[in-house]
C-alpha cells in the first residue's frame, strides 16, 4: 500500500482492481483495511443506484405520458397522410409510432434493471458489513 499524508492509506490500482473483482464475485476479503474500502465502495454504489432509482420513479409517469403522446401524435400524422395520399406523412407517422412503442417497452426494462442493481448493492453491503 502507498502511504500518503493523513491517517488513511491509499490503495494501489492493482489492489483496488482486485477488490472490485472480489466484490463482483462475492468472495471474502481477509484484510480489514481492504474490507473497509470494499464496504465504502459498495455503500457509494448503493447510494448512487438509489438516487437513480428515485429520479427514475419521480419521472416514470411523465416518461410514460410522453411516449404515449408520441404514439398518439404519430398516429395522427399517419392517418392525416392517408386521406390525400402523402407518402412522407405516412412514413414519418409510422416511424413516430414505432419509436414511441419501442421507447415505451424499453422504459419498463430500465426500471427493472435499476431495481436489480439496487437490490444487489444492498445485499453485498449487508454481506461485507457483517464481515467487518
């Protein structure tokens, strides 16, 4: 370990990399200094994931509404291009409806992924805090 001024020790890049791999694999870290570092990293990650999840939940209804609005406007443009046949309006409307539907589907996957990340970080934090 490289010692710097102050009471804390700065871990080398290789040590930090090894700790990251150990956290990812869920293997125990025997050294108490490295274990405290691992716990601190996990806590920081959990806080970041929780903030992302909170922000996502706050914007969830607005995002869904925006995508439904995008689909509705696309359908209106698509239908307006059908009465006097206007190929450009039909293509733009169809693309708008398609993109809105894709974004609406992806929006659900983002929420599920954030939930998994937050739960995983919380579980790892519990494991490392019990071993500290």
